[in-house]
C-alpha cells in the first residue's frame, strides 16, 4: 500500500467514524503526513513554541499558558489558504470559562504559516476530515499553538474549561514537545459523561483525531518531575468547521 493510500486505511478512518476519536502514535502519524508532504522545517517548527505570547485572557484569571493563533480556509479539492488575522470566538455553550467573547491572540509567525511542516499537517487534515464529513463547500480552519507550563507550586492546565467540545466539526491535537512533565492524559467522554477512552500524548507527533459532534475531550493537569527545571507541554491544535453555507448539526 502506498503512503498516500495509507492516509485513508479503513482502520483509522473507520475508528473515527465508529467511535468519534482515534489515538495515532507518532511513528504512524509521521507516515501519514509523509503522504501529503514533508516536515523539512520540523526543527524550526518546534523551536517556534519558544516564542509564544502569554494568553492574557487566562492570566487575568490566575491561570497561565502561552499561545498563538491563525486562520485558514479550504475547499474539498483546493489548497489550504491563509486568511487575515481574526479573533478566536466560542459561545458559552462550548466554553463556559471564556465563551461569548472575541479573543485576539498574537498571530502564528509567518515562517510557521508558510513552512513545510504546517502546510503538510493542514493538507493531511483537509483530506482526512474531508473524507469523513458530509460534502462541505468550504472549511473554516483555525490553528492554535499552545504551551502549558507547570511549576512545583502550580500545575499546568491544558483544558482549564474541563471536558468540552470546541464547537467545530473535527479536531486534531498533535504533540510537538514535552519536557519534564508528568500526566497530561487526554480523556474522551460521551455527552453523558461516560469515559470512552484515555491516552497520553508522550512522543513528538503523537496525535488525537476527534469528531467534535460525537465526543467531548479534556486533558488532565500536568506537573513537573523535577521542581527546579522548566516543565512544559507543547501542542498544535487544528480545528475544521464547515462554513455557514454548509452547516452540520
């Protein structure tokens, strides 16, 4: 089977279609991405997490994380295209902690937006989610770089809003790096709160693929192994939502 065909093997796409989520180990994810392009600037991509801005919205509530944000669009058969910088918005229905406000984050650096790694990841998402979804004329795509930091005095909270849906159609959570942290277990729940699965993104490119209509997801707090050393969890989150002309509810 070719690399390109492997991106749509029935095991992975069937798993997401059947249960609403799948965990993909890093080695397998690397092969899936290789079907869509290359990761030639991976080192620079990882290093860009050292330059994220403080999330002022959470800092105001005594919680700390760093992030950058970018918006793209795509059609089923077309390229993924960067859009102008926009606010990130979620309703209170999906985010009881910070819903119903426009949150303006620092933009993802142009070198990352135009880099090989991110473009490869977005091409994979467009093809994979596009196969699972009802026909969509256009996708609204958001990209989030997150760094969750932890100290001996304060655990880091990857999902301070708790188990939640993002209010989109599909979500990719991709581990970029983690240093000196324990826990950070991803939990998947049914709408009634029943635990459907859990796994920890441990190695670079470990990933979760999520049907946001079907399941809720959350991540347990992270704590440092060694109190006197930096401790953080770096992830890329990509969300796909059909544009208003093709709703899926």
